């Protein structure tokens, strides 16, 4: 990763299937880093996710 020229902005999208992260240099708009990690949703009558999976996916992304 090269040095950023300005402050960094982090965007996080946690959806039903994965968590995505994008790090952008606020001064230039250049994408500095990005990542994605999957997580699962329970099957059956209702749909549920374990919040620990969200946290683990965010850390992995």
C-alpha cells in the first residue's frame, strides 16, 4: 500500500451474503485498499445471521 496524500475514508457494506470494505484517499479519491469476506444466513422458516459472523467478516475484509 502506498502512502496516502490525505485523510482516509473507509466505506463498509454489510449485506446478507458478505461484507465489503473500501478505503479511499479523501484528497485524491484514489482507492487505497478494498476487501470482501462472505458470511452465512441460516436456512429454514426465518432468516437469521449471527452478529459474530458480521464482525469476523469485517475483520477479514
